[in-house]
C-alpha cells in the first residue's frame, strides 16, 4: 500500500474536527462532574434549611410543652392558695381586732395546721387596719412590726375594689425569708377598711418544680408589670423586674392572653424563643423560653454529622438519594410515633394534674373536716336534745330548732361531699346487684324528679355483680337524676340503663389511663335536656363549678360522683351535645369472686323491738371534745343506758377495771396523752375479751383500710352524728351475736394509723 501525503490544509481541518468530537464527547462528562459538585451542594443547602426549620419547630414544641406543664402546675397551686384564702376569711369572719388578739394562740394553731400541711405556703397573716399584724400561722407570739408600707396593704387601703392582689417578691420582717402574697381586703362596718388577710407564698416552691423540667430552658412566673415572682435559673440577686421594653413585656402589651416571641433578653442580651400565657383571674403570666444559641448548636451538630458522612455522596450521589428517601420515611414514621407519644403524655399529664388537684383539695379538706365534724356533732346533738325538751305547744321554738337542725345537716352534707370528691369518704363495699338497686330506687326517683319527667329503666339480663358501697351508689344515681331533672324544666325522659361491658386497651389508653382494661358493669343515666357546651363539659367535674343560679346548687354533685367512682376503681364519662341531651356512664369493675365480699341485702323498714335486756346496760365513753362528750352522754342516758365518761385513755382503763359490768367501749380514735383510741381498745380487749367496741372520729383516714375502704368488721360511727344515729348504732353493736372480739378488733386496729391530736 502506498501512503499518499496529506496537504497542510487537510491536516488542519482534521485536527479541528477531532477537537470538536472530543469536546462533544467530554460535554456529558463535564455536565456530570459539574452536577456531581453542584447537586450535592444544592441538596446539602436545601437539607440544611429544612433541618434548621425542623429544629425551630421542635424547639417551639418543646417550649410549648414546658409552658403547658408550668401553666397547669400554677393553676393547681393557685387553686390551693384560693382555698386557703377562703378558709382564712371564714376563720376570722365576724371577729374584731381585739377578739383576734385575745384568741391569737387558737387562731395561730388553726393556721399552723394549714401551713404545716401545704409546703407551697410560706404563711397565713391577718393584718389590722393600722398595719400591725394580728396573727399568723408561723409566728407566735406576734412581734410589734408595721406593715402599712407594704404595696399590698396600700393597694387595699386606697382601693375598696382591689379584689385579690398579688404582690411583688418581698423580704420578710419577722424572719429571714422572701415571699410574695395573695391578699384580700377585710371589710369593716359600712364597707370601711378593716385590714388585710394575706397568703404568703414561697417562690422557691416554684423554682424547685422548674428545676425538674427537661433542660435546657428558662421558666418564670411574672406579674403583668414585669415583676418577677419566681424564675429558673434564679436571678433574684441581680434582677427582680423585666423592663417594659423587654421582648416579653412588649409582646404581652400587644397580645395580653398568650403568645410566642423571639428576641434578646434585657438582662444578658442572649436571643431566646419565649412563650407565655396569662393565668385566669390573676394579673400573672407563666413564661417558658429556650436560648436561640441552643437551637443553632443542635442544628450545627446535626448538620456537621451530615457533612462528614455526606462527602462520599459526591461519588455516590444515587446512594445519597436512597439514603435521603429512607431517612425521610423514617422521620415520617418517627413523627407519627412522636405525635402518638405526645397525645399519650398529654392524657397522662391531665390525669396527673387531676390527681394533684384531688390531693391538694383532699389535704385541705382533711385539715379542716375534723374541726367541722366535732363542731357539727355538738351543734346537731344539742339541737336534738333541745327538741326533745321543747314543751308541747311551743311551735315557734320548735320551728327555730328545726331550722337550725336543717342548716347543720346541710353543712354536714357539704363536708361529706368534699370528702367524697377528695376520695376520703370511707366506703363499705358489698357485692351489689345494680339491677336490684335501681329497681329499689324507682319510687324514690319518681318522687324526686316529679310527674313531668318519665323515668325509664333498661336493665340487662344476667348482669354481673360489682363490689361497691350501695349507699354511695344510690347517692350518686340520685345526684345524676336531680341534675337531669334540672336540665329538663319543661319535662322529658330520664333513662337508667345497665349492661355488661368490656373496656379494651384502645379505649383505656384514649379515655381512662387510671383504670385497667377488662370487664365492667355499666350504669348509664341519660336525659333529653338541653345538653352541655364544650366549655361546660370540660369543667363538669370541678368542685364548686355549677351553671345553676346562685343558691340553687353547691357545685359538688358531679364532683362527688366523680370522687366516688374513682375511689371505687371505676371510670366515668360524659357524652353531651347542646340540644341533644346528656348521657353519663359509670363503669364499675366486675366482681369475679363474690365470696370475697359480703353480699348486699336491701334494708327493710325498721321495726320496733323490745330491748335485748331489761336492766340498764353500762357504757364507757372516752371522748376528749367536751361538747361531743356531754352530748353523747346525755343521749345515751336518755336511751336508758348507764354512762361513765372520761376524756383520756388512761382514766378510761381505770374506770374499766373499777366497773366490771361495762358492756361496751365507745371511744374516739384520736385521744390526748400517751395512748390513742387504737391502743386503748387493744388494752381494753386484752383485759375484757367480751367487751364491745365502737369507734368514732372526724378524721376518716383513721379508720380507712385498703385505699379508702373499711374492713367488713369495722364498727365506726363517723362524725358528725345525730342522736338517732348514735342510739341506733349502739343498740346494733350491743345486740350482735357473740363473736371473738379480740380477733375482730385487733384486725381492725392494726390498720388504723396514728394521727395528731384533734
């Protein structure tokens, strides 16, 4: 083959053609290289923006959750303060300054019982119109100091309509502590200024709670003028008030109810994300915050890890796509799980808040119930004795005494309802057939609700039995029936329905976290009234909440039912819509072993019976309250008994030894001296095995066994009691068949806890 040389022009043309072909071939590669560099950067930047927004959203959620937690905590605590303030007002009602000074020791002891029980209280004070303190719960005797320059004192002195005033944090003059107060004006004659009552609150109680919340965070309780009442971290030594130009205060001025705001702190200049919410009825806000730097650091740490592990994505772009897709899917799944967890925790928090509220009301109720019960026992008893001695024909005096008796019975009923709501009322459980109980109530219900309302019962066949206090269940159903009657002023239909039912795990998780899934007996009370709005429905079980006119209800009916159901290990649910009526469903656990609980037998009308013995029976009465002792002695003597009474256990034992014919010991559980009612009964039974024992107390917890339930063999007469109740109970105990008293009493007393002297 002969090679023909190419000309210069032909060679240049071929070189240009080769370059074009190379450039054409490299173009996709250049695009691929550029894409491999630009696309990961673009993806990284986009992912960084998405990640930052997600971190901001998570930070807002965290701040909002913390705000909800401290808001509910503050609601619960301030409700306790309000109850304490009411008790303080009622305690001094009608007393002059001179009387308060004269009875300072008595008032101090009563207030101290409250401050010792509630750690959030610093003190309770009564201040005269001159500014001189009269009495407190922690300081006795009261030193001579002048409080007329305090801001709360000036506020009430100059403004008769100041209401409940919240002070700034103050330094105590009678002790080395700080506090802020909730104060009220004492109204003197002709609406004059009669002084001030204050509830002193410990800021560190809130700070300790805030310390337990998940870090990092800033939490505070402030007034609407910026005064800091409590803050964590604590800055009280350097900062006691927010500037009006601070981020939070400017936002509160523009949005006074609640809000989110981001800005720099007026104290340290750090940028923070804040959320705040106003407390109802007070000029107080709860504030939750988190530093913006924390959000940025968490985002940078997250993105740094992505950058380190994302470099190989330059050569594995497709793999990165799959990783991103998988991560997106995982985040979607995690988000769904997070939402479910948030919902579960919110339900748990609501249950906890209710439990804390119940505990607070229970402590306050228990602290004052015994004093009330002793007083009411004496009042009821003396009215009964007076009625027995009213001359025939003196109708005016008899009407006055009957009115006093009715008022005392209403007061006793109010105390019992408070105890029922706080789950401190002792329950005498029986194996109850609810169908039979409802049938027995039918005539009572018809008389109670009137002729304009039709009563229907839908009773299930083969209904399971449940362990419940039948008297309390009847009261609960009667309360629900009365509420239904009031909801149907023009008439309607009331339906009581029973059924066997099963609460599955899904329902319990969503509606009843404080009970377990399983078999329950359902009793439902439904009406065709006007129904409830959502706001009313949410507050229906709150104590003292009522939609009835003033004087038409105490607001304790549904709360009492709620407390009874919860104390019975049950569940209660309200279904209601405006204009569609209301259905309240009570779920009580099925009793699987009917032999473990005494069967319930409906009470029959009492019959007159001859006394079991013809000679007077001798009773030893041990009661330290002078009025209750005197009343009980007179009633028992009027009934034909021979009564020997004393005020302490030691003298009771001496009287027991000196009178071998004593048949029964009637004793208070809480007694002064070195021996209480428990020890007295044990020693008396050791000396006299056949001695009958009847306990009485105003402290229900003294005789409560197994989470608020009385043992089957407890003989207890709860204060306040009437003369009829006392006579009936004593006769019932004395007429019991012979049993082994030592075994019977010791089993009861082993579970009765010692209490402070009443």
